[in-house]
C-alpha cells in the first residue's frame, strides 16, 4: 500500500510549511496512465527521507535532481557551459560572483523566489551543514538590492584567504535553493541543530520551485506529479507543459532488474549499469552512442582506503594492493568495455583534461597490474602470506602477527561495482593479501561512507558533472581541511588520508589544492596538476579503478520518443530529472508521434 498522507496532529511549525496534503492512498494502474507517465530507473532502496539537506535523500530530491527543488544554474558537461535555471545571469569579478534571479521565479505556494531565499539558504541552512564545505571559500552571500520589494540580485563573496571561483560555480549548479518562509521556522524549531533539522522528512507536500511535486511513495515506487502552474512553463518554455504528467521511479533490487524492465518497456530511461548493452538493442534499448564505448567516460570509480586502520596506513601495503588489480579485466568484464584503457593517477588522459596528464610520470610512478611488483611491495613491508594447497590462509605482518581479513564494500545489486570488487579480491588474494567482498544495503553503504566505517569502499570522486574538474576530483580524495575522526562525517577524503598534525602529514597536498583554483597561467596550472598527480601516484591515497560516465544513460522509445543522443545532442546524456537532462521533459513526445 502507498503510504497515506494526512493533515491531522501536525505541529505549528509543520502547519507553517504545509499548504495542503499530498494525495495518496491505494493506486490502481489507470491512475497513472502509461501514456502520461515517464518511468525512470533511478531509485535504490526503500525511501527514507525527502529532506534536500540530508546527505542521502531519496529521489527526486537528491543532489543534482531538479524537478522539485531547483538550483541557480544547470551545468552542461558536453559543452562546458552553465544554463539558466532559477538564475538568469552570472557575472564574475576578482572578489565575487553575482547572480540575477529570473523575475518570474515562484515557489509552489505562489510566493516569489527572491535573493533573500538564496542568501538564507546559503547563510543559514548550508552554513550549518557539515557536508557543505563552501564556507572555506566564501566569506558571505549578500542580497545586493535589499531595498527592492522583490530583491533579485545576490553576491557570492570569496574569502580573501581562500578564493575558489571553480567551486563557487560548482555549487551554483549543484545546491538547491530553498524557501526561507518554509525553512526558517523549521530551523527555529530545531534550535539551530542541523541533526534535528534532518529529522524533518519533507514528505508532506514539500514546497519547491520546480516543475513537479512529490505525489506519493512506497517501498515499491516513488511518484512525482507535474505542477502545471510551474513558473518556468511560461518564462522558459513558451507556455508548454512538460510532456509526462507523472514521473515514477520504481524501486528494484539490482541492476539486472532495471535492465529487464528497460527491455520490456516497463521503464523508459535509466541511469543504472546495464551490461552488454549491444545485446539489448533488439529490444529497443539505446545509449548515447550506438557503438563502443556507448557512454562518454567522464569519471573514476575508486577504492577509498581507510588510512586509520593498519595495515592500510602503510604505503607499501597500499601500493601492493594497487599492483595486484587487473584493470583490463575490470574494463572488459566488470563494465562491459564501456571505457578506454586505464592509466594511473587522478587525471583523465583524454578530453579537456588530457592537457594535464603526463604519460612519463604515469609510467614511472604509477601502479599498473603487476602481480610480481605487488609481491615485492608486500615483502619490502615485512608482510608474509601463508598459503596451503595454493589457497591463501592468512597474511602476517613484520611482527609475525596475523593481519585481520579486510573487506571491500559496495552496495548490493550494483552489479558493475560487485564485479569490480570480485576482480580486486581475486587479484589481491593471489598475491597474498587477505581480503573479501562485502556487499551491503545501499542505506548502510551511504551511512558508512562519510563515517569512515569501512576498510575499503568503492566511491566515485566528484561524482556529478562539474565546472571545477579535475580539481574537484583531487579535492574529493585529498581535502584534509575539514578533518573529522572516524565516526564523524566527512564528505571529502572519506579515507582520512594525510591527517593534519600527524607525522605522516604532507602539507604540499593542501598547498597545491589551494593554489590551483586561482592560477591564471595555463603552463603553471599544468605544472601544479602534474606535481599533485605524481604525489598521488607515489603515496597511493586511493586506487582509481576504471573510467566510466558520470551516470549511465539508457532509454527505450516504446512509450516516449525524443531522447537526446550523440547524433542529436540537444542536451547532455543524463536521465530526465537530473541536471540539464530535466529540460528533456519539454522535448519528449509520445512514441509514434512526429518530431516537432
């Protein structure tokens, strides 16, 4: 049964933030007519919260998904440009960025979106959010036309000590703006405590500014319904409504279930891993390209290493693990060849980042699949594996003590990541490293990652399209300025590498991270990136595994047509609720109907 939403027995605070009750109750199939419903394969795990401040909310309010809560701009990674959303103009200055809001922007309750909402969101809600590090680079977010009846201009002022225009642009495209008149009383009721504020699930008719609203949810699916009074229909789309009335995210248990549903036309688009997609073409399944690599690779799934646990705090042990991994097997078997050959380090050796990649350094300092080198690193660190009948029994350290079995973690059902881990485990155990797979519920995974509750865990540095790359990828792996001990949340450097004040601390990492964003000379920037990448290859803070798209993008046009492709790249390859892909909702049309 779909969870029932009621209006009774709400506190005064919640009465302030609720204008009506979300429709719910039992749903029959014809209440979501297939010809009016776009079904998206994007949800994992039973819904837990729709609070956009939560580190892991449910669809459709995850970071970068903008159908309910909107950001100031979209980022188009294919073109490297910003597209207007709530913001209509962006101006850059040495000490700040200024944003003008669209004059027509409105909240779902009809109130105008103003510069005060933007300033309140950043100054109060994001300022207390430990997972939002903007305030190490921002000094203030100010309303510039405060005397106006409806102020529309806001300034993002850089900290003089740590300016970072790259990341300010990143947050303008990634962080949702929230209505002050809703969240101010909620924050007051929580007495300014962010953890208390996170207890608000925001599932009772939440107020956003986007083209859809949360309709209902259950353990089987989440439903969003089109908000026909959305301000952007007239202001951005010539009065046209998004084509689907309903967006539904069915909740399946694995990539295989999503693959089958896509082939059968039970979902229309997905961002899940589907192996050997060329075999699904006869069922109508398509991707961005019609030939290898099918998806544009843009990021690096990486094994994060917990540096607070022995022997993972030993660089020789870390490099032994990296030398033991068969990266070609990961590319060919785990991700179905949706990639190009792996190179060491954290810079993509293709595309716009290629100018920063140094092949000589990668050959000299990098770790590649080399089992003999892995054994040499183990021996040099004093580690001695014990085999019996060809099977690894245990690993002992230099003191003769048994090294506890290590586990590599990822969400259960993420079949490509599960395959990566099996390949890693096989390679490591072959050379004598006692490691096993650990596949967990996605909710447990998202809890463990920021808390440091893992030995090794697979995650993607800089997982969303960003105008700040490759800097943002290095920052995700290395940033030690917001250091927190295990058990407290860190949202970058979850492996807790390079602890400030420790004997192993290398200050040059932080110096390079601070310098690169403000460099204007391209030759100097390339030299700084080369040094940073070389340090990473030498000290192996984490292990990049393969290249893959930021998000997979597949579709089936049995019900809906008009999805963008490399042959018709009117939007980037993302599902139609994610980033600039949201604009696709105004371009889709019923299957069989002629293109406009």
